[in-house]
C-alpha cells in the first residue's frame, strides 16, 4: 500500500490504517489541526479562569445570598440577578485575557506543529505568520523581511487595541479607582 503523503513507505505505515480509518495514514492532521491546537489551548487556559471565577463567587456576601433566599429567589434567579452582575468584571477580564491569548498562541502551535504551521499551513496563526515572515524568512523569497514582520505585528496590535479597549472601558465604568 503506497501512501499519497509519503510514497515508498508502503507496508511500514499500513499498520496505522485502523487509526485513521483511511488508506492514507496520518492524513487526518490537515483536517483536525486547528481542533487539536484549540483543545490544547483550552486545556492550557482552563486553570486561570476557573480560579478567577471561584474567587469571584466566594467573594459574594453570604448575607446577600441569604436575603435573596428569604425573598423567595430560587437558584436560577439568584444566579442571574445577584451572582452574575457581581462577577461581570471578572467575566470581562477573562474574556479579554482569553482573546489576547488566542491572538498570541505562538507557543502552542510551535510546540505542536513547528513554525511551518504544518500540515500545509493549516494551523498558521498571526504569531506564527509573523515569525515565519519577519524572523525565520520562510516565505517565497527566503530572506527574513523585517518590514513585513513589523507590519504584521503593528496590525495585530491595532486590531487587539480596537477590540479590547471597549471591553476594558465598559468593565471599568463605575469603578472608583
């Protein structure tokens, strides 16, 4: 059995046919590359938001929750009208941190797929694109292009600033800092 991806491997890779359910072993990476990177990113970022949510929920006054119970509020109303409004700043901060982290997820892609965004650049993100063009010189010319790298970095910064500042402004309204 010859594979399309690597001709000549024949029988050596045919034993992996049952894993991929196809005649071309290891061809699944092209279709599920982003899914794999997303799952690792979610796993990496699960701890910090969980810790922040637990801290925010524990910071809610028990007297406030007891008053809501005495007024007849159930679990759903207590969550929607008391807990959620009190933890909205934490939700906003977590949203901003997650958004910025997803833009800068260079380390995960580099560790899993190398800087090439393998297979066939299907896992390429802005961080890896910046590295390939601005630092490593992995584009048609083959020489690092600092100007193009700087342009990619500047556009990324401006995009993040435009999308993050309104969220931060909304979260800080009413704060006496």
